[in-house]
C-alpha cells in the first residue's frame, strides 16, 4: 500500500536556500537509514509557506522512519528553520501519471 506523507510549514523568505539545502541533507539521511521515500515533491506555496510530500511504498517503512528520524541531526537542522509545522498522511487511492 502506498502512502503519502505531507508536511506543511513556514520559513522566513531569507531562509529559502537553507530550507532547500537542509531538506536535501535530511532526505539523503532518511534514504540511507530507511527504504524510502520512493518519491518526493516540494512545493513553495508563497514566499513563506512550503508543502513537502513524500511517497512511501510501505507503512512499515514509513513507521520506522517516523520513529527514527527525530534522532537524526539532519532532522533537527531541517526543522530548526521550519515554523508552524503540520503533517498528515494517507493512502494513495488514485494516481494519474503522465508521460513526459
């Protein structure tokens, strides 16, 4: 079963490059420690608001990552610039993939 974990947060506009850099390091650390995520998308809604979507192909892998990620220094660094963080996850029930 495929799950999508979505995290919405705000960050200061001056921290945009830091958000991107620290997210990349966090993603690398998560992928090194866990089998996933298999795909990610980062959307900048406006100058302060971001939505980060990570696709997981296994609930067990997502649970393991959620349990272990808070102990990663890369997670602490990434979330140090994030404010108003909310997260939710759900089962992917329909997918329309376009060929490029």
